C-alpha cells in the first residue's frame, strides 16, 4: 500500500519555529497550520540580469503607474553552466496572517 502524502520538515521564515508538514500527491499541504510561499533561487550566478528597486534622493521608492520601478543591470558573476539552488519558503499560520495584515 502506497502513502497518499509526503512528510517534510519545515522552518517558519518569520519566527524560526520548526515543524512537519504533510504534502499530498498533488503538492498541496494537508492541514492549515503552515503556509507555503514558494521556491526561491539563491544562486545568483544563474541570472544573467539583476533588477534593483529605484530610489529617489530622499530614499523613497520611485513609483511608475502605482508600481515600483526597477533598473535592469548585467550580472557580473553570471555563469551559463551554473545550476539553480532552490530554497523553500514556509510560514506558520500565525505569522502568515500577521504578514498579510501588514501589507
């Protein structure tokens, strides 16, 4: 008999709380104790271009049509043979709700 879920150890991005999450075969967390934010590539060598947020002289973010303005720059450390290294972002339900309220 095969398992219908996978168990994974996770750490909250905000408070550092550790726990386990059951993930169904379709990749969704079972239960509502943890929130999955996604995967982030932490290897900068895989990106040919980097994007910086533009600030004005007073240190405020420059907005264009209500959205942040970005400046595209060439990545000096770019390596076409580099492989991405992914990091999964998880948050406990309490911290995820407080993060939504701040936004």
